[in-house]
């Protein structure tokens, strides 16, 4: 369970990272929209786990590796934005948020199940 402090700090990081990716994301990933879907922060606020979703992109792992290769630059830009609000700029770990893919896969499964013929209920 995250504390209020962690949640508030995660919200600040999510907002500022979203602005960074909106303004400068094209340099890292041309023609790709990057969305920060979730940020989780450790209790000591030293590590932020950032979950990303990529749109208009075929290879999520390549996009994630590209973002990871620029993580120091992204952290520096984040630090310049939040330096007056925190003592330590957190290390950033990036992950792919595959929630949408999971939802699509589950929808397909439910559609398939709903199209199968139903077994008649047998009562004895």
C-alpha cells in the first residue's frame, strides 16, 4: 500500500514526465506517441518505476530500450523541473504497460466463448 506522500510524488513525476515526452519524445521515438500510464515510487522516494504505453509503434521492446538508453537525459530534464520540490531526484526504471494488450486478449477470449454453442442445462 502506497502512502499519500508516495502517491502525490508519483503524480508529480507522471505529470512532468508526460510533458517531457510530449515536447521532446519525437527526438527519441519519431512518429510514436508515448503515454505514461502509471508511476510507482519506493517508500524512500529514491526509485520511480515508470510504466509506458506506446502507440503507433510496432516493436515495444525496441521502443523501451530506446527510452532506457536516454534515461539519464530524461532524469536530468525531470530534475530540472522538480528540483525545488524534492531533495533527491529519483532513479527512473522504465517498463512497458501491457494492460491494453491484456484487455484485448481477454475480449477476444470472451467473444470466442460467447460464440460457442451453449450446453443445455440438465436438471435431474
